[in-house]
């Protein structure tokens, strides 16, 4: 980690979270999110492995990372890079699309003036919180742009029962986030067998029920660590067996260790 490396992240709001960061060299180990990652490179160039290929986003270019896709990150030029990123809940995107499945965007890095404008608008008052109507408009705009850039494949509808079941599963996992949920519990809540539920849940939200729930616990851990709470206390409060258990999952989710996250988020200056 270089002295200039830093991250600034706000609290998630209505399915949306904002991040500003800069790095001088290595940024992230391989990891994956249960959300979309929609980013704008501000300066320099960032490179990352994604779907079997090394990609590079240069200043002014936009990145769209699909939920549950493995990726890493490092500087593509000696001077490093800075970027803004929106983490967008695919459930919010699906809702903005009247219940249609969240779209897949095959072009990971692009010159996309419309998406870039949406990102600039989202960060106009950062770190001040976005107003509720601004969040609604931003998610709607992102959903529309993601659809326009999607692969255009028509996906088979889930049916009313499956659609209702995945919503029930998601609500239950949110409510029970601090603990481990058993497959049998979700079967009772939704009326679907565990394998059908897992399939329909991924079609709707781009990730598995397990990764979704662990992601909610880790998001809470992320906030607690940034506030300076000891890792041993964070592990207990977020449902992990111990500090090493937390560290393993945290690194797989965010591409850096809890200790490095704490150091990066304590920086006072901007990117």
C-alpha cells in the first residue's frame, strides 16, 4: 500500500452505495460483489482481470461489473489511478424495470457519456447523502442505461410464484442477516425447494442466497471497521465465528483485508 492509497465510502441508501478511491499500484485481490459495480475512472488507468481477460479503464471511461463476477484491480500506469464507483443492488434495478431480470452488460469498459454523466451527478455532493428522490432517479437512469447496453437476450420469466418466493427469501435474509440461515428455513418461508430457490434467486438478483446474506453481514462489518471498532468485536457482531473467519470472508468480498480497509478509510484527504 502506498501513502496515497485511500478509500471513501458512504452508507448504503435504497440499494445504492458510493465509493471514491485512488491507488498507486496494487488495489484489490480477486473478489466478487453481490451488486453491480458501475464506475468512472477519474485519472490514470486501472486494470483488472474479469471473465478471463485483462481489462483497462482509462480516464473518462466507464466500467460495468456484473454481480458475482470475479475481478481484481491494480494500476495500469505508473502514476496510479482514481475512480468513482456505484454499487447498485440488482433488486433495485429489477424493480426499476418493472420486475424484469437485471440485465447483463457484455462490454465491461466503454466510452459511455450517458453513464459518465449519471456517475458525475451521483457524486456532485459527495459525501453528503443523496436525497431519496435523487436516489430513485439515479437508479432508474442506471437501469435504463444498463438495459440499453445489455446483451439483449430475452430471459424466460420466473412466474408469479417464483417471483414472490425470491422476494420473500431476500426479505427474510435481510431480516436475519447477523446469523446463519439454514436451507430448510428458506424452504419453509418461500415454499420452493432449495435448488429451485437458488436458481430463481440468481436469475433475479445475480448471486446466490448465501452470498447475498454474507454480503449484508460484511457491509455492516465494513462500516464498523471504518469507525475503529476492534476486529474481534466486529466478528462477533456480524455473525462470524472469530476474527480469522471474518478476515477470510471480508477479503473474498472486498479484495483486501480488514486491516488494510481500516488503514485506507482513515485517510483524511480526498482522491
